[in-house]
């Protein structure tokens, strides 16, 4: 609130960032403590606002206290980060070597120093922030999956979920999901799924949900894929077209996730859920599609594809027949 009041006082005095040409009188008041804070850099805003609290001596005291707090914050944060990285680098040992921990602390400090000194014209801090965001973004999806895995582990520990439940036979990161040892064929399937995902997706959907005419699902899967390509190609004309492409991609990913969830049910796979399917389809669709084709083919070869659905239909039919028999007996007894 103090910063807002200060900026409003400066505005009323006619101070304007547009007049900033190196002359401090254009944003700093000569008569009051008013300053156009939003004209300053991030690091200057804090200390100029602290200077507005009380007389100059008190503002200097607050600045010193703030510097001490910042130093303690960065030191403890670096120490905690070094400890975590050290434990991971030591393969989970809770008391890793101190020398190794010092190495990681120095590495972090050296990296931050290089990035800060590399930038010019006030872009150093922005470069450091950008590197942190870009480097941490992939781990966001990893954390999502880790949280979900923790949830399933808790269910297994409480015996609310069978730990021996069936999962997919192939791992998502395999190059050959058929487990036949044919690496060349597996890489070909991955390349096809990466460049033309509509083709394997169409074949998968046809086996899962049936078709009314040949190529039905291939055409249906080609429409959003072609739309994504079209929107991306128009980005040079209108930059916001990439946002439309991202929205269509989310819908396309949802279709792939729905196919994986349905294949899980058709193949009798109990591990995982729709959230897992959607997250994997979002970042690894080119691995999800070959895995689904191989899993469906393996289930068909073993006679396990859609078996549970057929058994449920037989059970439902038997239950209906039994109910009809009971009803007929009641009618006979009534007559």
C-alpha cells in the first residue's frame, strides 16, 4: 500500500517515466519522498520504498536488515538445494559426503554468477529466471506422476489396491514395444507416430470402437492433426494462431488418452488411470501410440482382447435369463 501511495503522490506532482532521460528529477520528487516506482528496475524499487518509511536513518536500517535477510535466504536455500542434489547424486544415501555437498554448492553458485555476469542492460536477472523456469518445466510433469504414484502406493499399503494387478507388458520408454527384439521395426513405428499420428491412432480406434466404413477413424484423427499444422503455418501472419494450435493439440491429446484408457479396459489392464494416460499422451504421444498397437495385438493373439467385456455380457445375459425364469415361475404359481 505504501508503494501505491508513493507512486500516486509522484503522479500528482507530474513525474512521468516518459521524461526519463538520465535526469533523476524526472522520476524523483525534489520536495517530497515521492518516486515513480514502476519506472525503476526491480532491485531499485525495494530499497526506494524502504527509504520512504521514516527518516533517512531508519530507511538505511531497514535496508541493512533486508540485505541480511536476503543473504540468509539465499544461503539456506542454496544449502538445502545442495543437500537434495547431493542425496540424489549419492543414490539416496541420507548422509552423503560433505566434500561432494560442497562441490554442488560451488557449482550452483558458479552457474548463477556466470548467468548474472553474462547478461547486459539489466537482462542478467531475467536470464537467470528464464533458465530456472525452462529447466524446471519438465520436472513439473514428473512431479505430477510422482504424486499420483505416491497415492497408488498408499492404496497398496492399505490393501485397497491389488499390488499384483495386471499392467501393460511393455514399458512406455521402450523402442520396441512388441518385445520381439526388432529394433528397426520399433523405431519405424515411433517415427510414424511422431510424424503422422493420425495413421496409428485411426487403426487403434478402429479396433477399440469399431467402424461404420473403412478409414473412418483415420479420417477423424486426420482432421484435428491437419488443423494443428494449419494453425502453426499461419503463425507468421498472426502470432496468436499458435494458441489455437495448442488448444486443438489438447483436444487431440484427450482423444489419444481416451483410446489408451479404453485399451486398458479392453486388454484387462488394471494399473493406471485416465490421468496417467492423459499426461503420457501430452508429452509422449509418439511412444503411447506404438505401445497401444503392440498391446492390442498381443492381447488379440492371447485371446484376451475384449474378453472381460464378453464375460460381463454373458453374466448379464445369464442374470436376465434367471430373472425371467423366476418371473415365469411366479406367474405359473399365481395361475
